[in-house]
């Protein structure tokens, strides 16, 4: 079973995934009259499980409505003591280092993982554990906020796989990690 860790996320032109107040309203600045999911359902149908951090989990829980994920969700947190009752059947709390978390998830038979959330993505990148980046760029400058990429201990090279223009203004780029 081939193991792959994939990021699928949107960012501003200046590289932020949330504004200075943690807001996401800017994601909807481009009109989407047909409510296109911009490829998300095709993407998620190829995923075995989702790994996200506590902050992202709390944001998703705050959306209300139907749970958006058709696959198991693992929430990485060293501060959260338990998953809230309303979400216990939808998510599992995992603790430990990135490698310990991955070992646990892989032991459950999940190999193609969707990695979501700024700090979680940065932790995986620091360990060179991201295989694919699928990044949609919204043409807006936020001027600050939560950065998608943080500092890395080494350079990580990726090769360009594909680009699409969505809704006439959003670019979605797919990059694959170049490994020697």
C-alpha cells in the first residue's frame, strides 16, 4: 500500500490561509453562482482519511450543518482532552509526534491522507512528509494572518504537475514532491 500525504488548501496571493482575525470570509470573494466545489469531491473521494489540527477542527465544527467529510478524521492535539460529544462518531483524537500519529493512522489501514490546517501542514513539511500540494490561490491580498508555510530546516523541491483556472480567477496548482 503506497502511503501518500496530500495537502489540499486555499491561500491568498500573499500566502495566508486565514486573515488577521482568523477569518475565512475572503475565500468567498470570487462569485460562485453554481456553487462549484472546485474539485474537492473528486479529491476527497481518493482519500482514506483526513488529518487536521485542533484549530482547524474547531473551525470546521463552527461551520454547523452537515459534517463535510466522508472519511475518518484524525485530530492532532496535545491540548484537547477529548473530542466533543457531538463529534465523537466523526473524529478521533490523536496525540504524539507526527511519526507516532502516522504510525497509528497507518495501523488502521489508512494510507492516502489529506493533511489540513496551517500548523499541521507545517509540522508535516518540517518532517518532509508531504507528497503532494494542491493549492488554490484566491486573488486577494490579506496583508497578514495565518501563513500557509513556515520556516523549514531544509529546502524541499516540488515539481509542477498541473494548473487549472477555476471560476475564471482562482488558480489551482498541483505539485508533487521531488525525491532523490
